[in-house]
C-alpha cells in the first residue's frame, strides 16, 4: 500500500499567513493552477481511495 500526502492549493488566507482550519476557503488563481498541475502529475498513479 502506498500513501500519498497532498496539500491543497493556495487560498488568499494562506497567502496572507493566516492559519484558519475550521472552514473551507476558495482557492485563488494560483491555487487553481496548482491544483490543475497536481492533477496532471498524479495521473500516472493508480489511486483507489482519496
């Protein structure tokens, strides 16, 4: 079994150095690009569960 750890893309809250984990924040433009690139990179792995 392999376990992969991934982090979400950037949000404005993260960018501003605020750590706030009790609500979901929308990804900003950079975060959406990061998520898109990550999606392309992990296509080569067989992932059963996320």
